[in-house]
C-alpha cells in the first residue's frame, strides 16, 4: 500500500502557484529523494507532508487517509532541517525528549526511548551537554534522534547535510542509509545535491519550477533522462 500520496496537490502563495499540480506515490519503507534546484518547491512539498503548510488544493494521503487538515503535532512525522534547530537552552536529553511532550508517555519510559535513539545515532555520551558545545555533525545526529524518538511513520530530511563539511557529509550519508536499513521508516530526503540523491535514494523525484520532471531510480535518471533539464541536473550525457 502507498504510504504517501499527493493527489493533484496545489500550493499557492498569494497569486503564485508554487506547486501547480503535484501527483506522487511513495511506498511504505521507501527512501526517496526530492531533487531539484533552489526555489523549485522541495521544502514547500516537505512542509505540506509535515503539516507546517496546508495544501491550497488537492489531497494529501497517509496510508489512504486524507491528512490535509491534520495538524503537525497529530501527524507522526519526524523532521530534520538543514540548520539543526535544536533548543540552545536545553540539554541534548531534553531536546530529544521534546517531541514526546504531547504524549502521555510515562517519564521513565520516555527516558528509556531517549536513551535508545541516542545509542542508535551514537550521541549517548552527549546527553547532558548543550547544543552549543557540540560539533555540527553531533548536532545533526541529535536532530536525527529527536526526529526518531516518536517512532515516526515518516522521516523528512530537508537538506540535512548541507551545513556539514565534505568528509562529514560523506560519512553521514552512510549513517543515514544504515539507519534507514535498520528502521525501515519511509524517508523523504530533500536535496539540491545530485550526488547525495543518487547515492542515497531508491528513487529520485526530480523537480523543476514546482513540477515533477521525472521519477525513477538513480540509474533511470542517469541513463534515461526524460529531458535536457534532468540530464543537465544529474550530470548525465544528453
Ligand atoms: P526549495 O526548497 O526547492 O529551495 P521552496 O519550497 O523553499 O524551494 O520555495 C519554492 C518557492 O515558493 C520559492 O519561490 C519561494 O520563494 C516560495 N515560497 C516558499 N515558502 C513561501 C512562503 N511562506 N510565502 C511565500 N512564498 C514562499
Ligand atoms: Mg528548501
């Protein structure tokens, strides 16, 4: 069954249709990349999945249920942003604990969950620190732990590696892939980096100016680009 479906989804800001008509199916457990140049509507699409932006038209479905009106906190979605967006005044432990605040999870159970996800992303030694004391890579691991603590049905990653230096970016790609392999959580990675998309995703959704230009495996896009735009963007011969 499809986990996520965009059915004729529109997103309009003022008079501008930033997303004029989006149609897309993401299967349960898939790792897909939304790839395209800056300003093409990747984050807008991700924000609609997160419940941060409401669609202006069409239907957004999770497991066949329309979620257009479901508030962000009532969607079981974890998000990691490009800038870590951790709360600077809180310890790493409290940052990771934060998404559980609306849930009636008993405190000791919540703390056990925090410990488990912290071990998963290897930040268990850092739980008493503040975000300001951590490196960029460590902060991004904490952000991942925070995104995973509710055991989300969907993990959204918006340019999560863009602020990291090249070697760290490389190792984090592998770490995120291995997390996905362990957890099997449906994952949408937003990126403008074609190497990141081709090395990490099972399927790539290539966007241009609010529209989906091509959907396929990294090989499909590389070997059989549907347009000069895709060829140019992926770096394959036209
Ligand atoms: P990307 O993530 O691919 O770089 P975005 O989804 O952030 O692109 O933006 C797509 C377009 O929508 C841009 O032209 C941007 O200016 C516009 N946009 C995004 N969010 C808003 C908003 N809250 N209000 C008005 N315009 C917006
Ligand atoms: Mg963006």
